[in-house]
C-alpha cells in the first residue's frame, strides 16, 4: 500500500492519528504563513522607514537587521512548535503514564488501582483507560468472588464435618452405642457431603465451560415421575399437594442432568416454600422446551429474584435454621440449563408463590 494511501486512511480515522496529523499540518502551515507574511511586513517596513539597514542588492550576506529578523522568526517558530508539541504530548502521555502507574500497582497486588486523566484524553487514550479500568474491576471482582467462595465452601463443609467428627469420636470413646440409628444418621451426613461436593463440581465445571451433557431422546414425563417417586414422601410429609401438567413428553436433553435440575428445584421447594399447592408442568413454545415448578408461597422479591441463581445466594427465609440449604441448588439448575444452551429464571406464579422455569432449545 502506498504511503499516500496510508496517510489518507489515517486522516479518515478518528482520535490520536488524526489529531497528530492535523496538529503537525496546522503547525507547519502556521509557521510558513508567519514567515511569508512576516517577511513581507518586515521588508516593507524597513524599505519605507529604514532602507539603509537593509543589505545591498549585490550582497550575499544579510544585514544585522535581517539577521535579527531571521533569528527572531526562528525562535518564534521554535517556541510555537515546542508549545504545540508539549500540549499534544501531555494529552497523549498523561493517560499512558496513569495506566502504567496503575498497572504497576495491580501487578503488586493492589487491584483497587484505577487509571484516570485530569483532562479529557484523546479517543484512543480514553478507550485505553476505560479498558484498563474494566480489566482491573473484573480482576478485583474475581478476587472478591474467590474469597467469598472459599469462605462459603468452608462454612458449608464445617457443619457436616463437625457432626461426623463428634459422633465418630463418641463411637470411638464408647459414649455412643453402635446402633443402626446412629449409623443411619452418619450416612445422612455423608450423603449430604457427597451432594455438596457434587454441586460444587457441577457449578465449577459450568463456570469454566467444561460441563458436558449427553443429549438423547427422552420421555420427559417418565423422568419427572422418577424424581417425584424419590421425593414423594418428603413432599407429602411437608404438606405439599403435587399437580402434574405434562404438555410435552418427548424431548432431546440429558436425562441425568434434567432429573438433577428438577430434584434441586424440589429440594428448594422443601426448604423455602410454604406447604400447599405445587405444580410441575412442561410446555413447548417459541422453539424451546420448558420445565416449570410453581409453589404457592411465599414468593420472592424482585431484588432476590435477580440473584437467586448465583452460588451461595439464599432466599429471605435463609436465616431460619429450618429453611437453610447449601445455597447451591439453584446455581446447579442454572448451570444445567446453560449446558443445554438454555436459561433458568424465576417469576411470580399464579399460585401465589414463585415459578421456577428451565428452558432449552429443541
């Protein structure tokens, strides 16, 4: 590509390149006009008022007055060039120095460092500052989430591990007799730990984009019946009356993951919903299949609904020990929906509670 074409392309662009080209062009034009017009004014004035101070027509050397004019013009042009260069360099280098300083602070572990500029920077410099600040904010958010995750995982593992250790210590010391009821209690704690570890694994795989699914033709009604059989006694004991509305039977999905998502939704109902009507339904519309679980209360506020699918986020009743869960169930539901290239969300239900909905494409 020809240099002229490159220059034209830069001029048609915006921001730093155009600013440099226009500044240099204006500077050159200004100095040329200053020299030409100043020379015309200088010689006209000297010719009228002091012609003897000019050099003779046959002389090659300028007169002292002309030397003075040349020196003054040169110094003035140089001053203008330095002034323009300093202003342009300040607009370019100030944001770059700010980014460089903030980058060193980030490299040293200060993720709260942000770049800025006292004056409005050029387009490219402004974009650089914006991109750097966005990167620093993301790094800081990742660090905060990592700290939160570590604390949350430790908190969730502490209770079952403490119970297991205490009861096993009691067995070892002869405090507890080795009865089947005690072993059943220990098994429940172990199963809870295994479920928590599996939920953590699924959410972690989903976050890293490595959660794999095995799609196949599935009888969705049969899969729902399998999950309900496992949860039927728990739902009845809590006082839930289950209603099925199956409008979709055959679909393509990962049956193991869909059962897992439905089980997580039902466990969420057992933990947080008010006993009453519970409707499980399926549908197909707008190129997507849908699985819904609706309860009759107490519902979720709009602020809670926006974050309820995040890991370790709990509903408003989570302070009650009877309504505490791991905070991973709905995160698992969203992870499974995302693995199916679908979505998971919640909204108010006509039953008076919350409708949790999992969608995935045909």
